C-alpha cells in the first residue's frame, strides 16, 4: 500500500497529489513551492482567492492542467500550526481519504512534509495518516444483491519526504496495521447473529491464530462441564447453538510470564433471556460481541507487529436465548471459581459469561487483566456514546490502559468502585453473589461483580456499550460498529513490552 520516497519528483503520473496547507505560513515552501512554480504562481492565487482553503479540515481540489504528473491536487487545510492537535489532524485525514474515495481515486502521492510542524520527526503523523486511511474508507460488508464492495479503491500511496525514511516507514506500518485491526473488529461486530454464531466466531479466531502462528484452544460444552464453567453454561442453556470458550495465546518472550490477559464478551445475540428485552431494546443486540471483536482485532494487530509481550485472549461466546430449558430468574448457578450466583436478571448475562472467562484467563497464567464488554445500558446513560467507561482494582494498571487509549484517541473515563457498591453484589440469602442488584449505578455494580472474579489480579474493566457502535457516520468511519478498543488493547501490549 505505502512506499516512501526521498526524492521529490512531481512528474510521476498519478490520480492525485495530496498536500497539507497551514494558514500561518506566509510563503509556500517545499513541495508547495515547487507546485506553485509549475503553476507559474497560480497556486498562490487560488489560495488568495479562496478556491483553496487552509481552514482546519477543509478539503479543496484543483485540476492540474498537465503542469505536474498528477491529474489533480487535493489540499487538506491544517489551520494555524500552533493550534493543530493530532486528534484534529486525524479527522482531517479521515475527511481527505473519504473524499478521495468518493472521487474514485486509486493512486496518490502525498507530499508528507507539508503536514508536519517545523520540528516534527514525522513518526506520529505517519502513524495517524496510515491509520486513518483504512478507518475512514471502511465500508460495511452488507448482503445486498448489488454489492457495495468497490472495484476501485485507494491502493497505492507514495509518501514523499525529507525525513528519515525508516522512521516514516515504521510509523506507516504501525498505523496501517492498527487501522486494519480495528476494521476486523468492525466487520465482526456488524455481522448479524444468524451469520456469526459462537461456532463462527471461534472459526474466525482460529484463522487469526493460524495466520499469525499463535497457539489456540477452543473449549466445547463438554470441556466446560468438566471444568465447571457453570456461569457461561447457564447463559447458553436456552440456546440451540453450542457455546465456545475461545483462547488465543501469543507468546512474545521465551518464558510464559508477565502475561497480559484480554477478555472479550462474545454474546452473539442478546435477547435478554426470560428477563426479555423490549421490541425496541432488542434491535441491535447482534453487537453484543463487540468486546470479543475488539480483543480479536487487537490479537490480529499483535500477531502482525509481534511485540515482546505475552498475551492470552479469552472469549466466552454464546447467544442468550429462551427455551423450555433456559436459565430463569431465581436460578442459582456455580461459576468456575466456585462462587455461587443467584440469577436475578437473565439479561445481566454478560457478567456471567465474563466471570468464567476471567477465571479461565487466570488459569492460563494472566498476571494482568483487561476485559472489554458491551456490558450495560447504564454506562451509556452515565458517559454517553463517545466515552468508554472503566473500572479497576489497580491504579497503576489502569494508568497504562489509559495511556494506550490516549495514544489511540479512544476516550476512557474511570468510574468508582466503592465498598458499598461492592457489597451490593454480595447481597443474596441464596448464594455468594447476585447478578443484578438493581438500577442505581448499574454500570458500576456490573464492574463490581467482575471484580469478584478478578480478585487480586490487577484488572481493568472497559464497558463499551456506548462506544462499540455509532448512529451516524463520522470522519473516521461509517455508521455501525466502530471497532473501539482494538487499537488501545494492542498498544497496551506494545507499551508493556517496551517496559520489560
Ligand atoms: N448487552 C446489554 C447491554 C447493552 C445495552 C449493550 C445497550 C448495548 C446497548 C447487556 O447484556 C444488558 O442487557 N444489560 C442490562 C443489565 C441490567 C439487566 C442490569 C442493561 O444494561 O439494561
Ligand atoms: Zn494506532
Ligand atoms: Mn443482556
């Protein structure tokens, strides 16, 4: 996809040449100056006349009249150099790539240095650029008779730069792999429940493991019975589809130590069970495996970038259905850890499935845990649709997750876990725990429930019920699944690797 070139050559035949334009620079420099010369000063006139805008995130384009090799020039406005934030640059790149895609442009040259501030080495910008291309141009895979899969798409990007070639190549690879991994998560999350069962999800996970040479294990119902995974099995009880406990192991160091455990909720469809959802609340519940999708997207990235960090991914998967045999409110079940649970609400199924997955991740040697789940409507009420809610039993571990999320522009906010709420999940006269202590703070008590299974292992819970999907298209993607947290989890593994 990307090639880096140190030689500034404007005569190469291309569909488009892409440049960035800061508003505060009084004279045109570098490639901009070269273009202006080829245009006999007319580029500057186009800018002065307002046909080309340097306003932040503005996209302008002009025909080149054969004065350079590229047929058209696309300009992304960057505003004032001092005010440009990386988050805004990302959105600008997203808009730019969307407009190139809409114009059916296939090969481009990017005058990379025109996007850099004076003292920048270019690594972060390369990362952002290469990440926003696959993210912004992603198309939902639909099942329409007339396919939306494009014959024409951006497939060749030449990056012209004076900066250190290896560094820029490194940033581009990193970003592109990140973007692709998030798109994998999107594709899985968007798939309907009849097309992505637990069996299908397991097959997909195995394909990632095989592609990246990872060990894997898929537990069947009988295996779960032997291991006493009564919580995951309880969720599956009403289903015709067999459950799967999916495990991928990425070994990044010689010894299996310092293991990061990534746990993703893989409910392929959530009806609510006997505590059934309303006819409007049930629509969209195919995305209840968004946590599993994020973990698999992250594992794909980790498998490609190969950080020296051990990672075990654990995904409990089933749908949550109703039948004569299904789990009922008031049932008491026993989780793998040995704790008993009084089920007060069969729609609080995610925490049941995750309970056994967290226990199983520890059995596989996880020393640090992060779980990702579309767990509660409560987190959407608390934080809205753009912020992932977090809970933790370990501040230092949370700081690392937060840092990774920050690097990948995925907003996360910590919710508290006070003793009073932790006690609420232990309030049952029938069992050790109950799975639904009531509406107040229900995002928090869901986290408190999981904390009972993380126990002493440093753990962060990420509730993506609000952020896993979006109702409208945005600069970096279409409406539907966002692939949120795939990149954050992968960066967490990268950063943990650097620390050791
Ligand atoms: N999958 C849902 C949470 C959800 C809600 C995700 C909206 C995405 C959008 C989860 O399994 C659930 O049903 N949670 C219940 C918990 C309640 C029964 C304590 C909820 O949030 O209403
Ligand atoms: Zn990234
Ligand atoms: Mn539910």
